[in-house]
């Protein structure tokens, strides 16, 4: 699960296949799919049909981030579409253990996402059951936002909790990730990284991807 995941939210959907093949050739570890419903977050993106289309384009793992209400009603659709990992938000899923258990019942990885203003104490009871925590380093809803620097302390605290309790849980970070900050984010304790605008809005997408990967793997 470790590595770099490219968010196609910032890709050119008129040539989605070539956009995905480009980052695939550059060495990304997976494709991140941002699902937004216009209710939980102030934007609408795409649904299971597009995820299914992406699954036909690539053999890379599909990391599906549900920023939607009533997640339980749609999890099966995204599993059938080809999701390998699904994360739901702690802020709008009141029966979180049930939702995580539902995701795991399909033999895929389950994660919980947490917004910048949500205290990490909200994760304590669900953390033992997770494959990964998705820490939002921007307010969810739009690509291309600036990384919120206080996220670094949140990453460190969650990594400490995981280590102290010997949980088998990864830390993913999404929002404002680029070559200038990814090394710092990694050193704080993250091991899964989502980059969208910093790759797809770059003049040379392959070079931008390779530079980020180099920073992930540097000492």
C-alpha cells in the first residue's frame, strides 16, 4: 500500500486514458479516486461508472476516497467498479465500525479519512480496525489547494498512536502534496501520499512525478 497515488481529479478527463498511462509509466503506485456528492463537500466529481472505466485502463490499485453522505449505500457499487481500497470520513459516518466492517467484508482495504479541523482523538476507537488513516491536509472538495502546515503534527501524533499500540495501519496524506513538502510529510510518519494538481498541472507531468518519487525515496 505504501507509495505515491495520483489523484485523477486534476487530470484532463477528455484524455483520461493517456493521463493515467502517463503517470503509470512514470512509476506511481496507484490511482486515487476522489468521489464527491455536492453535499458532504461543496463539489461534485464522478461516481462508480468512472471508477469502473479507470479500472479498465490500468492494473494499478484504485484508492477510492468517498466524500459523500450515506456511504453504506454505495460501497458495493465501488467494490464492483474495481476499488482496492475505500476510505470514508469520520465526520459523517456515525456508525463507523459498521461501515469499516462492511468495506472489509468485500476483502478490500478499509480506511477512515479525517478533516483538518477534526481532533485525532476521534480516531482512537476505530484505529485498531483500520488498514489506513487518510489525513486531509486541505479542506476537502477541490484540488490545487495549499498544504495546511499543522497537518504535520497530526501525522506525528497518529504515527505515535499506531506505534505504541502496534497497529498494522498506514498513514495516507492528501492535499497540497508536492516535491517541496513530501519529504517532510514522510519524515512526520506518512507512508502513502496523494498528489494531484502538482502532477497533472505541471508542464512536464512525467518529470513532476519522478521528482516527487525521488523525494519520497531520498534519505
